[in-house]
C-alpha cells in the first residue's frame, strides 16, 4: 500500500521545519514529527541566539520565515582578541556587503517557522513517525533514531562547557560581534542583539570543565562582574538579564549519513533514511557555524531531491542520497579541522603556543586575500 507521505522528517527544530517548508513548496507531501512543546510555550527563558550567514538567511527568506529586524541583528564588524596582544578584525564594508552575518534570536525564529508550517497545507505535523519514501533525521546530536538505525556517531569531547546567557551593556554594541581568548583556555563571545542601536548581547562563554562549578555558583551580579573582567570592559558595566544555560562541547560526525529503512522492501516499496543538521555533525561554537552547517545541509538536500536528476529517480534512491552525503562531508571536513585546530591552539597554556597563536593572528590580520577568502567562506558565500 502506497504511503500517504513522500517524506517524513523526524525532528521539528529549525533544520527540520526549514526542510519541510522547502520540500512542501515543491509540492511534496511532508510529515513533520514534532514531540516537543510549541515555541510559544517553550520560548520563555530561552537564551539561545545563532550567528546565521548569507546562505542560511536566503533559505529562511525563501520560506518566508526570516524574523523581524528587532530579532535579526546585522553584524557589521567582528573583533577577535588573543591573550597576548594578537587581534583580528573583520568589517562588512571591506567585503562590499551590508552584514558579515546576522545574530538571530532563536525563540523568534522558531515562532516564525512554526507559523509558516501551520499555513503550509502540504506539511502535516504528526506526533510519531509515519511511513514515507524518505525519512530525514533532524533530531539533533542526541538523536534516538540515529541510534535505532545503528549509526556510529564518532565524538571527540573537548572537556569544555559553554555557559550562555544575555547581558545588558552600558555601551551600545554597535552591531559588532566580539570574541576574547584567554590564557586560561576559555573563549568568550558577545553577540549583538536587539537590532541597530541596541545594547543587549547574547553571551557564550566556553570554559574548561574545572572552571564551570565556581562560575555557576555566582550570583547574577558576580557573574556580570566576571564577564566584564573577561571582556576587558569593552562594553562598560554589564547586567545579566536572563537565566544561564550550560552544555558540554564536542566535535562529532556520523560515519554513515544515509541507508535503507529497516524492514523496507528494496524491490517493491524502497524506502531510505538520511541525516541532516546536528544529527549528522557537531562542531565547536567558537566560529558560530553549527546551525549554518545544518542549513547548508537543508539547501543541498532540497536541491538534490527537487532537481532534474531527481525527476526520474525514487525519493529513496540511495545513489541520490549518497551524492548528498559525499558533498556535505567534503564541505564539513575542512571546517571541522579548522574549528578543532583553533580550539586546541587557544586552550593550551604553553608559552611557545601562546606566542605562536598571537603571532599567527597578527599575520592573518594583514594577510589580504587569505583573510578575504576566509571571511567570505564564513559568510556562506560559495559555501
């Protein structure tokens, strides 16, 4: 008996909803498995914010889910500070663009996507998985479905924890994202929120595990003082205005990104599965590329499933899905290596390494074409 749906997407986060809307736009019948509370009920106290690049913005705009300007702050400058005077600065103006990326409020983005799904008749939200020609797993790095399918998820823990919150600053953020690397091995990022002319920032502080208990025990005032010290007073007095969230950091990648559905008949009713987003990979947040990689997965998978080659193939055709796997793994590999290398370099306290990394930052700042190329890659241009 033929399935009612073409695609079943397991996971209704940003990646899952975006993919559902892209496929539905091409008249595919999509079942979206959502087992979590709606954004309207779960957004309270959510401190997450993502740095989204041009490609991610284009995907979200194409499905009419880009948040209003107050919830998507354009970053016109990024300042990175080392632990011994090394500095790197990126400017949108030098790239001939209005923004390097956009800092997007996660609850607002999730609400936009949820509204778009409600008004898309080709998408049906379901409480449990259904049969379909293709199952796309977008459940995040702790995916149960991936485990059920027996896919190995190779993980390298960094023995670091990220603490996230939001802070009101005495000084306007000036649409600049700022990042500090300290001799103790921690990485602090201030990401501008609230649109142009605002003074609120999203805080992400990546720390060695042994430093975390003491910081979590601080009062909000004490934590704000610690932030002000770590940020060298760049934005004046700080006031913590949200709860603190924490999660362990790791780099991960699935060994296999696609395969036949367990129990499916390859001859009569072939059905396959494929991974996307954090279910397939996870990187260190120091360059803000996590969700951008997931949105690039969405764009690549939707392009392959709706392109000319797909017109004469079954949606569960593994040759098509393996092409997606090869393409995305090839894109992911250099980014994962770069993030891991930077993380390792800046969390080692040995003096020769400290001198090397700060010398490298200074050299990179004046590298011209190399700096421009790296900037455009991070922006999602030719990504």
